[in-house]
């Protein structure tokens, strides 16, 4: 993996080549990098052929003991939870195949950029008889509308980028059919950085909102009132009002 940090935004490139399989080792590395103490936003990329092909089936096939299989699945679950629990925005750029666990990793992100191409995105767990635990299903249901949820979760369809956009697997497409993947990826990275900077600027209100979106929480309105009177909020409000007065 190649990791860099720009203006509190950590950019994780899982691999320039290969399937970017979510082995226990790779998943643990990703979990370690989702550390709010050294970055306030995370952008995850694959390569121009594969975002991530999910778990390594060879590892699962070679596992002889239940605890070995448990380690593989539990570590994937920990990675997905780490993405959801990260206080800042987690953004994925899906420019290649995102299959099974790789699709779940993208869906665990807060926002997903896609691009045109021949790659596919989808969940194939049912096809090979693997359960989707409730915590993983909740990740899917946060992104996929009720109308499409059953199909996406159970029918093992591999969606084109346009279909993935229509189903909610992708939030926004970048580039066009005539752009090369590298150019489209560069454009997506620029957009992802701008989006990340916007949420970093929002500060603690974004952190609280993300936590509320991920799970039901009680909200103390005193926090809202105290935040209104904070110097940073007042400065932002004055800036907005000043710009409105000029119109």
C-alpha cells in the first residue's frame, strides 16, 4: 500500500496492480491507518482494474480450523466498522472491480466516486453460500434504497458503473467514456479532496452528524446552542451573511 497525507487528508492507495485482496494482514493495515489522531479524512483507492476483489478465497480454503476462518471474517468486520466509526469522512474512488468484501468496503465509505469502464461492482456472497451478517447488511442498507436492497444483497448481480450509480452503490460518476482511467482517477481525487476539506471545515458538527447517521443516538441540544456561540461558527455565519449582503 502507498499512503500519503495532504492537509489532514490521508490517501490510501491499496495497490497499483493486482486484486487488492482483503487479507487479514491488509485489513489490519487499513484499520491501523483509520486513525483520527493523525488525519481528519481518508480517501481509499484501488487501481484502474480493481478497487478490491474482497477476501482471498485461497486463505479461506486453506483454513483448517474454525478459529482461522473466524479470524478472516472478524477482521473484515472490524475493517468495515472502522470505516463507519471513523469520525471524519471516508471516501472511496472505485475505478475498477469492487466485488464481495471489496464492494462492502466501498459501501462502508461515506461517499463513493465511480467512473466509466468495463469493471463491475456487486455482492456475490449468496452465490458461494456465505452469510451476510446483520452488521454487514446494515452497511448495505445505509447506501441502497429499500426498493433495491433485496436485489443487491441476494441476487449476486454484478453491476456496470452506470447500473451501480442507479442502484446507489456509487454516489457520483467522474469523467466520461472517452477519458482514460488515469485521468478520471485524477479528477476523482481532486473532487474527493475538495469534499474532504469541506467536511473537515465543518468540524465537530460533521462528526456528530456522522455518528447519528450510523446509529441512533440521543442528542443534547445544549451542544447545538454552545456551538452556535463558538468563535468558529460565528465567523462562518458572518462570512455567509456578508456574501449575501453583497448580492
